[in-house]
C-alpha cells in the first residue's frame, strides 16, 4: 500500500523563502521617501500624500504577506499531523488483514 505523506519540509522551505521576500518588503517600507520641495506647494502636497499612501500600502502588503506565510506553515503542520494519523490507521488495517 502506498504511503500517505505530506511534504512539510518543502512547505517550510517555500515559507522560509517567502519570509525572506517579506523581510525585504518590510525593510523597503521603512526607507524614507524624499519628498518634492522644488515645485509648487500644491504639487508638493500631492506628491507627499501619494508617497505616504504608497508607503502605507507597502506596509499593509507586508503584514498580509507575513500572515499568509504563517497560514502556509500552519496548514502544512496540520496536513502532516493528519497524514501521520491516517497513515497509522492504514498500518493498523494492514495488520488486521494479515
């Protein structure tokens, strides 16, 4: 009978790689944005507002991305747990059939 198995190692590897990307996104959102000062006051204000909105969106994306990474790890652990449980049940059935 074939073995039932999730690949938690692969899921963790992917989540770790995603974590590195998430760290870069978070780090990028912390960098200051040089705001315009040589144009009209209105253009300066609009540019500053746009820069602030972009920074906020990048921060929100980074936070959501980190949550998704946590969900991937959680689902992988749960699949692994269920696979071990079901695999044990199949092993018990094989023993009964002998």
